[in-house]
C-alpha cells in the first residue's frame, strides 16, 4: 500500500535529482571539450644577489629591449613588400601564376545575360547562409554572381555553408567577391571561395581567427578549432589559385611569413596589400566597374533580398533568444507534466518549442529528426511519470533525448567535425545552462503558482463545474463537516483538482500541487472559502 501511495511523489523527487545529475555531467563534458589550455607562468628571476651596477646594467638592457619591441609593434602589417618577396606557399609557382586569369573581353559584352548580386552585410549567421543557398539554387541561368561584402565576420558554420554553395557553382558561372570596405574573419573565408576578388579603396581583408563570445567578451578557441579553420582557409584559397600560406596567416598568429608577417600577429591586408600579394584581382568601387572588368558590361544585374522566413530565422536563431525559447519551452512542458489540467503552461511551452525548431529548420540547423527525437523524449518522460513506478530507464532516456535534440539543433556541421573542433561542447553548454534555468524557474513556479489568484480561480472554477455535473455538498456542509486535519480518500485523480470522500460525502478538492492517484489516503490542510485543499497522507502518519 505504501508503494502505491508514494509512487507519484517519489517519481517527481527522483526526476529532479536525475535532471540535476545529468545537467552537472553535461556541464563537465561541455567545459572539458577542447578547452583552451593556459600558458605556463613565466619563471621569476632572482635578483636579490645582484650588485647595484649589475642592476643598472640589467635595467638599461630591458629599456633598450622595450624600445625595440615598441618600434616593431608600431610597424604596420596591413601593407606588403614587392610581389614574390617572402612567399612561402608550398604550392608551386610565382605569385603571377597563382591568380585566376581574368576573362577575355567578348563582342557582346554579356548582352542578354544576367548577373546576380547578393549582399553579405553585417553579421554572417545561419539565416544569411540559408538565403545564399536558396538564391544560388533557384537562379542557375546566370552569367555571374557578385557577393557584395561588408562584414565584420560571424559564424564559422554559416560561412562554411556559403563557401560550399559558392564552390558548387557551375564552372561557367563566375563568382565575384566585391569587398567594400571590409571582409573580416568569415567574410575573408567567403571571399577566398570566389573566382575573383575586387576590393574598394580603403578596404581590408583578413583577421580570420575563430573566437567564441561569452557575455559579450571575445575569447580564444582551442587549437583544434584554429587548426580546422586554418586548413579550410588555406585549401579554399589554393583551390582558386591564391596563396594558401597568406590565407593561413589570417587565421593563425603562429604562421610566420618572412617579409610579410611575423609570428604572433594576425595578417590583415589593406587594398594595396591585397593587390600586391595577388589576393585581389583588382581595385573596384562600384558594381558597374566590376561588370566591365569581368567582361560583362552590358549584362543586367538583379539584387535579391531575404524572404520573411529567412529574416525571422536570423532573429530566432540568435543565441540569446533561442536560449529563452528553449527554457520557456521546457518549463511549460514540465509544468504541464507535473500538474496536468492547467493548460496555459503547456500551450506556452509548445508554442515556444515550435518557434525554436521552426526557426532552426528554416536555416537548416535542425530537421524533422531533431523534432521527432524531442517529442520521443517528452513521451518517455510522460510514461515515466504516469505509467511506470519509480524513476529509471524511461525517464533517463527521455531527458537524454530532449537534451540531444536541442544540442543537435544548435549545430549545423557534421557531428564528427563539431565534436573535434569543440562546437558540440559549446552547444551542450548552452543547453545545460538552459536546463539549469528551467529547473530554477520550475521550483519557483511550484512555490508560487498554487498561491496565485489565477490558479486559485482556475481550480475553483474547475471544481465548481465538476460539482454541478457530478454532485457534491454545499458550502455550509463543508463548514460543518470538513475541518483542517479531516482525513479521507481520493476518489479520482487529483491533478491537482478532483473528488475526495470524507465520511461518505463526496467533496470537490485540490492538492497542494502534487499529483495524487485515486484511492490514496488524504487529509485536509486548509480551507479557503468553498475550496478544500488536501495533501496525501502516508499510512504511517
């Protein structure tokens, strides 16, 4: 009898314990995934035994060294020496042979042909990647595509998708990067994927080392991430006939190119430097100038814009907003599972999760697989709470399925690559933070919701309707026969409202918040007007 009556409470207690344990494990796993290693501390020099003359000599030497270092640091690294000097690219050839040949002029000048213009402005995100992919797939009858680039960078996975879409273009479609004024980080990566790069006066390209943002602060990533992106940048540059070593120096400060960039500095090239090192094909300050230089002066060009779904997806996939949607979604579902019948939390939770998954599906970060996995996790939790005794395999699998679905929805690269470069760990950390916030809000909701006027009115209305349909006793009878401490038995499930029996009288009651199964011993803890509130009584009490 004791197991039957305590099963509901036990399920909920252990459910929270298991969620906490899995959350703690997830934090540890996410934090240890490709964590940056701290540099060893410098050894201290013992100067106590030095004479005054030695100290003066040592201080003078340090001062000279400091002036020398300051002079080196003041040297600009955005310009470059004459072509060919310091070129350490492992691919063959003089720089003059690395550049992609410019197209030959033709008599028609592209008359009757179309050039597609796509803007790569502001932050590069998954919404922008979806827009570029859609535009290139639905506009195949074009002579060229010009990427109008002005960006400080963005997501590496989004830039990778754009890069792959450009590299997959038909050979007869020319891809052009028009940099005005800057193509930084992921913008440089996209530019290197194009057949031709034209840069405006005052432009810049480079500084492509990957970082993570934590509370608005830029933090370095692990060596695996840097190594991956360095290889991607270099191979993309070489595929289009450019200097891969220069591209690598834009990603990794450890890459040194004699006469161009010393070790410890990231390479950024200005307009003159990009032209001198053959990274850019030429200088241009307008679309019409580019059309003339790619031998298509008479071609018409059309500019495409994002559709409403892609614009909305850019907002919904923002890390802050997606985290809020995850938290509210899980919170609403858990409240509904713990207290069936409220309705509003479940509706809010479902709406938030639909918005979350829909936004990530538009930008191809999530698919129906993640949605099915999440729904399966919720079903397993419901089975654990309402069907199976205790808390075990079904509940654990349900939590793991929910967390896995959310993590996979935050990563767009293959799982193996995401794991190797640390993106999977970062996504797991984000989900764990959302889970912790959800648990905190769930505890707060359990403590406050039963006392709010909205819930009280809802419960009173539910019990009044049930009383009208099924019968009960009037308020004066409750006052005479039902007191605090009166014991009885639940006749129906209390979720939290239902029917109880006290001395043969059927009474509409509600629990303090816990789910109480039918047939369980209960006692009255308080009476608020005609509203009787009970709790489950253990047989030993």
